[in-house]
């Protein structure tokens, strides 16, 4: 059975700890090995997508570990464990959602798309449409953060060209 995104934090840290840096597709393969996923589980696709379930779930795992500062993106699609992540791993701490909530950036990320004033382990009863709306907010937040991280990692000339292109297309005020 493929674990949920929040059940693979330690496995991702373990895999990244073995490498200086690792591409996402290699991470998916190695985490799948650690989890002893079958070929069927590894190849199970998301409905309406060409991406696999494990790839999708690990995407969310990476998002939360990045927000906590336990891993970082060194370039697009390439990650590495941070010293803080190494310390967590060597301390044999079980990382879960409750553990990650000690990090301010994780709390902000959770609260940005959560209508409740503070993160709560037990979600309120929601209608399917409310769940979809919450999911859209969460995905938008994640994409915004990833885009900002990518832009910040580029040199100033890239940023200048980006702004000029946006101005030219009327997308910047």
C-alpha cells in the first residue's frame, strides 16, 4: 500500500541523507525501494494524470519538509537534506504533521489555505465542494511558493528579463 504524503517524511530524509543531492525521479525510485512498493504500486497512475501516485504524494512530502527547512531545493527538481534535517534523522525523531507544526513556515503554509484560525489535527466536517476549494487553495499556495523559490534562485539578469517580459505582455502593474 502506498503511504500518504505525511507518512513518508522520515523515508525521504533517509534517502536524501545518502546523497549530496538527488533528482526527484531518483528520489521516487529510492523511496519506493525503502517502502518495498510493488511494481503495481510504483506504476499506479493518478486519475486524469500521467504522474504516478507515489510521485504525486512525494511532491507533497517534499513541500512540507522544505517548509520546515529539513530539505531544500538546490535547483529545479533536485533536492538535498539540510543540516537541520540531518540532525532530526540522527536523533531518530519520528517526523509527522504534528512535529512539523513547530516550524513557523509550516504553520503559515497550513493556515494560508485553512479557514480555521489554527491548524487542528481533527478537520471540521466539510462538504465535497469545500474540500475541493481547500485543495485548490493549497495547490495554488504550493505552486506560488515553488515559483517564487525558482525565481529567487536565478541570477538578477533572469529576474530583470522576467519583469520586462511581464511588462511587455501587460501582466505586471
